């Protein structure tokens, strides 16, 4: 079995993420990790909070607490939500860890030794009132293009134009509000990406045909436009310090590495955090250094693609060390809310903590993956959400489980009935299930989530079609053994569904599986060949009827959700 390293884009520390963030990286990575583990592969799924940069400092200031304390609290709050969604991280680290500081500084030293870092003087906004240089986001003012009066020095949130702090009208410090700003000269480190352009192009060319078009087209666009040298340090109090042994003057001035430089290195550092917790049995370098036997898959939304397909590979290549580079980039488009942006300030859209307050995680997991924005953007609407979960989860799967187990208990008691040997209808069903299961496996292997969800849904539907065809509620009146066979076969389908649905809906899968008191139920997967027999749950096995798996989302529910979260029907 292969070794699979899986990472999802690091969620930024500043605030709870919305459903679009969930489906854009972490949830699909979890579904894939669960599937691979079930198939017997050695899987390491790594993620972490991205904790450096100006927004973290500003958020801490708003909350009136030190930035380290803010990040620790925010990390725990995010982790609680991800636990609620049952994201099966092997480790969920923090980019403010000592391990990330150590490895980031190591990378910087190696890049310097190899001639890929240069110290340059630049002109930057300085605030005498604050006694410091102000990074772009610490400068606010009026946008010269649209007149928005809260534009930041890097970008106007209103019209999305990219800005320089010196472009702003009436600029002011985001820290003190002072308008007495100066432009002074300061020194920063630059990563000479232009010198690595050809190596990055050659590396991308080896992989881009395998990648989804979204990932390869973005990487190609950046390379065609040419890689520019980029500043990798900032004047901030919070971040990985520039090492004094290599750049004593900059270290004395308190420079830290820019968040875009250290955040991707946290994938490696988070793995080291994991390994350091059990050093006798874990080795982070076996996953990241000369790791030829590892297949590395990254999950991210399209805005993160340039960092992972161009910039971080350039950094890794420049170290001249054999660090593991990504093999497959699964990129996603946006999930919108009724065609518009999710917005905390405007109370538009559902954020992940709120989602868990109102409905179980499996409702969200299934809906998001079944409607993953793979080929283009997709829109969340309450109407679509309710229709999907009511029909697929409630009507197709939940109803099948409930009516089979309830009816069998009523007619045959609390054990799986024996009845007749399997006949022609069961053989035909076995072939159909095997075919659909092979299709499902194929889509999971190639990370086609919508198609995988459709194949899983077809598996559930096959059970209902079999039940309708055999009609045990009629059979029981004329042939008890025939009815018992139908119900025994249907119960085997429930067990099959509990195993193969686990990547999508883990809690519901456990509930289905635990309905059967099987003495030796150790199967982690069911292959198409095994599925044909439909005999994993033998006659005489005690069973219970679980509570309703998927409560219906009613029109009254929808009205309250629309009122709370905003949104009206598209159009």
C-alpha cells in the first residue's frame, strides 16, 4: 500500500471560517484521507492555523489582548469546529510553533547560501506616532479609484483594486489613527524568484498534465507573466524572526519573515510537531525529505494556487535540498452564497460554527461535497440545500434504513431473518452494486467529488429499487421465506452502505453499522467482488433500529435560516 501525505490550505487564524472555506480545502481533504485509510493505505493528513501577518495583530488589538494569546484562543476555537465536522487530521498544528521558526530560518539560510536571497533598500510608510514602519495593511485611507474610505494599503476591499500605501488619499495608521505619516527608506530581504523561473517551469511541466485544469492554468498564467522577486520580510512584532547569525542588522531591527514565506513551510513544521509528540515512533523527514515513496496531494481554493504551484516550489527548489514537492494539486472554485460573497460584517452566509448549531455535521458534509465547486463556482441556497439533504439523505438513504429495519423487527423479531437462499433478483442486485461500487471507487481515486457523490447516491437508490421490486410487505402475506430473504439482503445493503458511505457521512455510517451486533465486524472496505455476495451480515445477527438518521428540513426551518443568515432565492 502507498504512503499518502495530504495537506489542506492553512485556515487563517483571524475568525471562524465559512462554508466556502470548508469545501475549498479541509473537507475534501478529509473525505480523501478517510477513503484512503479505509483502503489500507498509510495516510498522514496535516493542517494548521496560519497565525502570522498583520490581520492577526490587528484582530488581537481589537480584542484588547496580546497577539500570542489571541492566536492561542482562536486556534482552539477553530479546532473545536473542525472536530465538530469530524475532520480526521492526524495533526492540526500552529504556524507560530517553534518548529516552524526553526525550519523557516533553515530554509532562509539555505536560500541565502545558494544566492537566492538579496537585501534591498525600499521606501516604506513610517508612523512617528507609532514609532514603526507600517506594513501595507497597517495603512488605511480613501481609495483613489472608488472613494471607499476604509481601503487598506494593499487592496481596496470595495472595488478590489490592488494598491500601494502611497496611492491612498488621506492615509492614516491603522494602529493609532495618526495621519502624520512619512515615507522612509528601510531594508528588507527579497527572494529572487526570477532566478528560479526556469527551474519552476520545468518542474510544473512535469506535473501540470496530471493536475486539474484549474490548478495547471493558474500556474501557467503566473509563469507566463514571469516570476518577480518578492520581499519576504516585514516590520512586525509577530512572526518568525530573521535569524541574527545570518542577518544581524535586520535581526536587530526586529524584522520577521512575511507570512506568505513561512506559512507553506508550516506543512513541514506541523509534521515535525506531530513527530515530536512521539519521537520514538514518528519521523517527519520520512514524509518530507528524500521521501520518494510518498504521494503528496494538496487541497486548496483557487486563490491559493499560485503559492502552492509556483512560489513554495520555488522556495523548495532554491534550498538545493530534497524536500518533498506536491504531486497533485486539487484546486476548487468559489462557493458563493446566493451568488454573492459570504460576509461576517453584513451577516450574509453560514459560518462553520453556526452550521453545526443548527444541523448535524453529516448534512453539511454531504451537501458540500455533492455540490463541490470543481469545474466552476457553485452557489449555496437554502432551497437547494434542503432539497438535496431531504431527497438524498432523508428520502433515499435514511428512509431505506428505517423501513427495512422497522418492518423486519415487526414481522421477524430482533434478529436478521434467514429465509430462502439468494435467487436471481439478488444475483442481479449484486452485479449492479459491484458495478456502482467500482464506479464510486474510480471517482474517489481521481478526486472527482461530484461524480463520487452521484455514484454513492446511485448505490443507495439501488437498494430502494430492489425493495420496491421485491415488495416484502406483499411477500410476507404469501411467502414468509421470500420476504425474509428480501429483508436479509436489504440489511446487508445497509451494512455495505455504512462502510462505503463513511468518508462522506461518518456519524451516520457509525449509526448504521452499530445497528448490527456483528461479533467480528472488522471490514474497513468492501470491494466490488466482495459486494456481489451481499452476505456480510448472516441470518441470526441481532439488530436494533437506530433513531431517525436524517430529520427533515422543513419550510419553517428554511424561513428561520433565511431570516438569520440572509439570502433570498436567486433571481
